[in-house]
C-alpha cells in the first residue's frame, strides 16, 4: 500500500514570519488563551475579581504611602488629576504587560507536551497568554470608569486613540514575551530573572508617578532615553487619552514606539530562529 508522508525539516538561518499560517491556526490561539484564563482562576474564590483587586490594592497602598511621605499636595500625579485615578489608569496597561510577560516567558516550557507532539506555529504559544491578559484588562477597566465618575474626570477627544495605545501595550508585552520565552526554553535561569525584571521595570516606568514629575526640566536626551522604555509612552498616553492629563512629550512617545518596534522585530526573528530547537530542549 502506497502511503504519502509529509516530512517537516527544520529550517536554517533567519526565517521569515508567516502571518498567513499564523492566521490559519487562530482557533488554536484562542483555545490556548481560553485555557490560560480558566486555569488561572480555577478553584479561586474571587475568580476574575483578582484582576480588579490587584491594581486597586496597589493604588490604595501607594496613595496612602505617598500621602504620608510627601503630603496630599505633593503627590506625584499627572497635572490636574487626582493621584488615585492617575495611578490606577497607568496600572491597567502595566498589569496587561506584566501578566503577559510573566506567563508568556514560561509558555514554551509549560506546553512541552504540545510542542513535542504536533506541528503548529510556535508563535501561538507566547501569544496566548497575551490574549488571555486582555480579559483581566477589560474587567479592571470597569473600575477605572467608576473612579472617573466618582472623581468627575471626563475623557477628551484623545480617547479616540485609546485602541492604538492598547495595541501599543499589547505589542510591548508580546515583544518582551518572545525574547524571554525563547531564551527561557534554552536557559531555564531566565524564569528566576523575570520577576525581578518586571518589578524593576515598574519602578523605572511612570506607573506610580507621572513622567513629568521626574523629567521636568531635564535635557532632551534624557527624555529620549527614558522613553525607550516601551511602557513609558503607554502609561502617559493612557493618562492623556482618558484623564485629560497634559499630552505626553512627543520625544517620549516617539522613543517608546521606536523601542517597541526594535524589540518586536528582533524578538520575532530571534524566536523563529531558535524555535526549531524547542522540541529538543524542553
């Protein structure tokens, strides 16, 4: 009996990104993302309520801390915006970023049974946790709306650019996730570095304070350097779009977009280059 076999050989060199193939396997991406959400809150008392509780408690703790240390009139908030709303607004994209990166960095190792048995675009594996984090983002966003109504903060026309800012946050998370997931599959030490990396990045990003509170009067080169942090432009953009805070410095936004682009393009090609080794090392 004649049988037809398809032999899949590993590629060599720099491999182009096949977006058409990625789209063909979109159902698998959604399935893995759904599993991420279900596993995360399985047997949890609060369920998706944790998506709200984490940024809310963080905002409350730092509001009390900075009020005691700096005084109510010197809180590092965006100009004209109450500190609680300013901080919670920036915590939303930050939570999207941090949860995506922390879970996606372990995704290749966590899905070793799937990777070693069937063929599919491996890019789907780190992409699924990023999609799952969007659920938490949507749930936590409802609390921001309540805070804005409570403090009577209404968005301006900049809210029309909110989808672009959300996309920038997602791409920032995916860019870092690709690098860390690929490296962690080969060098397992990375999983111990990721929590420290995320914590450090939070403190150097304008999440718990506004960028203007640390960059006012600083030279332009320092603003560009600061803006290379992808989350700098995202956090300040969210405050501007939703809270009518002063528009972020164009240098910060441009630098953030450049940083995201460089990380994403490099991450995509590096991931594709080393993915042929995943089945052997995981």
